[in-house]
C-alpha cells in the first residue's frame, strides 16, 4: 500500500505490480536458483509449484494475492482523480492460451508467452467497478495529454530469437507474425493520439538498457540488463516525450533514451515521482522522494 508523499496532483499513474508477492516470491527465488543450477530441463513454474505445494494451490495463492492488489487500487481510486493503470507481471492479467504444455518445444514455449503478453485488458477482479481506474493495457487516453500503455512484460522479449528457434520455417513465420501484433497494436494507438499534446507511454518494465541492470548475486540474471525490448523499440521509433516504468527494483530516477525521458518510478511503498507538466510549452519537471533517493544511493 503506497504512502503518498505529494499533494495537489491531478492524475495518478500506476505502472503495475499492485498484487502481493508474499506467497509466491519465495517460490520464484527457489525456482530461479534451480534455473541457474540446471540451465536445461527445468520444469515450468506451474509444475514446480505443484511439486512444492500440491496440485491446485497455485490458483488459490493467485486469488489471495489478487485481493491485495484490488485493495491497493481501491485506495488509489479513493483520491477522486483519474488513475492510469497497466498490469505488471504479478497482477494475474496474462491473456488466455490454448497451449497446454508450453515446454513441449520452442514453438509452444514462445507461443504461450505471446498469448500471455497480448492480453487486451487487466484482470477484471482488479479494476472492475472502480470509476477512476483507467485500464491502459493496450489503451489510450487523450485529454490534456496523451497517455498510452502496455504492461505485463517482466524481462527482455528477445523476439529476435525467433530466427534461431528449432522449429519449422512455417511455425517460425507464425511466431514472427504473432509477435508483431504487440508493436503493431501500440503503433495503432500512437496514430490515434492528439499530436498537439505531450505524450506519455506507460510500460510496466522500463526500456531495455535504461535503469534496468539487475544487481543481485542470487539471481541468474545478475549484472544483465532486464528491461523491455518492446518498450525500447517503441520509444526509439515513436519518440514519446515521457516513458514511465518500473519492475526493476534496483533503480530509481530518470535518463534519456533518444528523445524520450525514461523514468524508473522505483520499488516500495515510498517510491513515487511527481511530474509537473506545462501544457502550453510541453515542458515538464520531475521531483523524486529524497528519502528514497538516499536509499538507492546506498545500494550503489
């Protein structure tokens, strides 16, 4: 539950991961250690959880953690201002897939992820009935500024890997066409924006290569960049004025990516950023929470 450090704001942007990770995060930590150790022949996460807790427990955990996320959004909704929300990887909003065994081969693995990422809406149990919550999963809002969003991504999509997959040429082509749906949907939203207004892109994960390096010796991705390649490509192609993301816990601040100012809004209940936009000049200022800035400096 966030502690709001600023007053007199007109809008709230929430970049995802409102649901609790209290029950699942220890399991993910153990799973990542297994990935690092085995490298190959790692069971999928659902099978791993079933082995650890028993069949059916995973779904019950997701239900409990979704209730926590709902309470967070109810709190933000209570401020009476528009709340722009994109779901994060913890927010149980992945799209449906017909594939039953994602680990069967390279094709089923990537097709499953693409099905998940292409969800058109956030989980209804999170957002339904909250009048101030704007679900911006593949959504656009235009009034005093443009804001469009895409959530769910938890790491580099690496869609270029499709070229190297051990699949037939026909299935490789299908994967490429399917993966293109993500940037194509975003490009269609971009075309509908009001060109006279400043534009903000909300991505759950920050763009690849910007405030996204993992700093955790226990993580298999330690020292690597873990941002979103979809967000990076969107920023470089369309040049939104601002891109706001999070997901990567180790960073908090702003950087430039081409002509776009990228903001990692940080991790924790005190991490937030105030953006003050001049509608006439399209210029803006950012203010970070001093106590959180000091905390991140100590982390290095």
